[in-house]
C-alpha cells in the first residue's frame, strides 16, 4: 500500500490493490512520510474501507482533528458490536460514533454532560445494543480514565441501533418513541401492565422494531390476502381493534401508512402478550 495523502501523523489515506481509497490508522504511520511512500506494515493498526459516496472525505476531515485514542476506541467498540450482535452495520457508524465519542469527551472535560431522555426506552427495547453501550463506557474509562454515566451507554446504543436500521438518527429516535407509545396504547386499551420479563413481551418488542423499520424503509408487508386479516379480526376481535387504534395513531402522529396485513400480525402479537 502506498500513501495517497497524509491526514496526520497517525492516519493516512491510500489505495488498495483494487484501486479503492482506504484510510489507514497506526501510531506514527504518517510521521516523516510523503505521498507515494510505502506504508510500513508493522505500523498498520486498522484499515477503513468506506465506499459510501462522500463519506470518506468527511471521515478524513474528522480524523484530521481528532486524537488517535478516540478513533481507536470507536473502532474497538464497532468491532465488538459487530461480533456480539452479528448484524450488518451501516458504514456511517465509523463517522457518527467516532464523532459522538470525541464530542462526548469534550463535553465531559467542560463539565457539560447531558441526560439522555430515552435511557429507559433504550434499556427496554434495545437490550443487546445497550450492553454494547455499557461495554463502550467501560472501555472509555479504561482507556481515557473518564467515567461516563449510564446515559452515555444509552446514547452509544442508539448509534448502534441507527447503524442497524440504516436510517437517519432522527428516524431512530422517532422509532424508539413510536415503540414506547404503542406499548402505552396497549396498556391503556386493556388496562393492564405488561410483563417485561416474559418471552411474549420480548417477541412483541422485536416485532415492533421490525415493523417500525419496515415503516421507515417503506417495505411493509402487503400480501393482499384479505382473508388473513378477516380471520385475525374474527379470532381476536379485541386485539384487532387495539391494533387498528395503533395503526391510526401511527398514521396521525408519524404520517406513515400501515397495511392491513401489518395490522393483523400486530394483533397476533398483542394476543400473545395478553395470555
């Protein structure tokens, strides 16, 4: 690999064997080096391949003004998340999470930490991602000596969720609020508490996560089989009416259409959580 551009002493851009631009990280990897020079293999710590148009330039600009330790921490968190969750993450995570961690450290140093108003929802709806957030907070304390509150674990978890959904952060926050509102609608409709430790509750949360993702990605289920919806409405009339109320809420508040098939499947999950 030959250097195309030196970003700073610890980060350079280069071209791989396929002619794809890559960003290479390593302590002192750009020190006393020039464009066209061979990259010392023993100094390579991490290679980033960002093939999203426009993302590589933003990433380089971010790295040029960031301590190497922050980039290393972010890369380690992302690698951990990929291994633990075993899910594909949008490459934007390298930009968004790295920028978030750097900004969080700056705010901590200025004593400007803020509470995360969604911490309860993140813990309830994104349990695996929240555990990644806790790992991240522990790693930051180990590497930087900074002890972040639990709110930061929730914020990092939302960045992971956002990369899973492959949508804008604003939409991820809307999805989180949507799931919480649906749960409240179910509680109010049936005047009941939901057992958050039950398998049925976990299945309902999972269903709502995928439903919300399909809504925002415009990939809703629509098999155009009215008999299915009619059968569910007949078998589970109360749950189906509750599901219709949820549909109306989503369409009114979030201005997203929900198909009849989605309404029927949601009714099935509501039935299970009531048993």
